[in-house]
C-alpha cells in the first residue's frame, strides 16, 4: 500500500529522528517538549500507519531499525528544507517564531501547497475536499508562525509573496524528501515517480532509449517528462516539480544547482538536401549569403552560432527557435541554414531529407549533461534511471558525434 507522507504527523516524525539521535525516548520527549507517554504513543501510531517497526526498543534505550534509519535520513533532510525558508524569513526581519518549521503541521502544509498550486482559496478547497474557511485558517496560521504575509490578493485569486514562494519551495522539497524516505524504508512506501525536464537534444535519441530500458525494469515507477527550454525548466527544478534536467549545460551552474556532464556534442550546419551549399565545404562568405534559424538569445547554442562568424559579420537570422520539429519543417522548404547536433536530425539526414553542410565544426562543441538540485539524493530507482541514461549515451549516439 502506497502512503502519502502528509498523512503522517510531522511532529511525531521529527521526534522519531530525535529519539534515534539521542538513543532514548525520555531524552527525546524532553527535547521535543512532549510527555514520554505522548511521544511513545505518537511513534507507535506512525509505525502502525506504515506497518513496520521503526525503533528497536531495549532496556538501555532505543535505536533505529533499518527502515527507521532510512526514513530518519529523509526526515532530517525534509526539515532542513523547511529550515531554509525559516532562515530566509528571519533575515528579512520577520517576527514569527524562532523555529517555525518545528511547529508546522501536515494539515497546514497540505492546504498551503494546494493554494500555491491552485492560485485561489476556492480552487484549493475544492482540490482538498475542504471548506474555504479551513484553507484560510491553515494559511493564516502559517503566516503567524513565520511572521510574514505569505499570500496577497490579486483580483479573484491570490499570489504568493516572496516569502510565500520560498516557503512553497521548501514545503515541496520537504514532501519530496519524506516521500523518498517512505520509498526507501518500505517495500511499497509511496507512489514513486521520476520527473524529467527534457531540453531539445536529449529528446532525440538518448532520453527515449533510457526511458524504454527503465520501463522494462521498473514497471511500478512513473516517468514524467516535461519538455521545455532551460529557462522554462530551471524554476520547476528548483521547486522540486522535476527531479533532473537533461540538456546543454551552462558555463556556471545557478545557485542551488549542480551540473554533471554526460557527453560533448559537436555541432554541424544543416540545410535541405538540395540546398545550394550541399556537398560543398562552405567558406565564411558563403554562410553569410543565406538566412539562418538561430537559437534563442542567452542559450549556449546561440553563443556557438555567433562564434562561427568571428569577424563580426553575422548573417540574417529572421527566425529564432528552440523547437527542433519546427526547425526541421522550415529547413525542408527553404534555403535556411541552422546549427544543430546531428543527433537531433539523424532520421532526416539518413533518409536524405536534410543535408549536413560541411564537416562537424571543431570549435562548436557544447557539453550535454544533467542538472540537479544541490544535495539531491536519488532513490535507488531514480539512481537506476541515471545509470541507464549514462548507458544510453554510448548505445545511441552517432559514431561521428561521439
């Protein structure tokens, strides 16, 4: 049976982590400001809900069982995510409680995340099967804990304040940590998913190959693929809506993220099969005579395209596009040129629809890889997918682009 982490009592989960750290129920009860019977009953209730022993109880104290130890690691990580939002509020001069993350309830988090996702109290209440006053009360209680406004009214809906967005991000990441802990602690701990942000290059060969292999071996894990550009995917990655982003890496990883290379991609100039430059080794002057489809400003591909014209004379580029599907269609019916990876148009090159113009360009190389959140700990199943992704690089890439 899969479990929703927000069906569990967060205070009891925190107390479980404290008990394993101190090795004593009585010391944990004192640290958590609970009575010993209340703490004992609370942890026992969590164990009944999950159907597994989390503590090994002995005359001289307690220690975590194997499932308990796996869950405690994620509990600590979840509270660290919530504490980040607390520290940010404190720096902004908030006058809430000193450790608000220790006082948050699962009911409050559930209501607040529903509001953050739905954009209105009415939609959040409908989504949660609660009354609007109940959702209002949960959000107002959180504002009291943090000492800052979390939402502001916008017309018929609401928008999160800056502090509210920080809390929503911390809450989403905390819930992800707890869900991962249930996966690792229990045979069927939570409904597991791996959410992938896919930029254009990886969608051609590498990612589909890895997903197919993963589906054959991990049938119970849902793979959720979100397509988009780097700009469209980076915030969902930071928010925990996706787990890993695959595509061209940036020169410097943004704060909170880390980059892991997969392979180097050598780019080529591409045009239609009967383009006037097809079969030739073009000179720089030849490339200036034809219109181009250029990648969006700020992308690594755009920078590499501009580097083709070192003397400063850049050809006309009336189309800016990041969609390979659109680019392929325009190239087939015009004299446009573009700079792409041969992997992205491999079928069209193989069937004679499009043509590579000249040889691969030695200095037009970009690094393709994974971008993940700092301190992201993949579950075993997610780690398995990453291994298959690395294997897919060697199994699918064109020989000339390895």
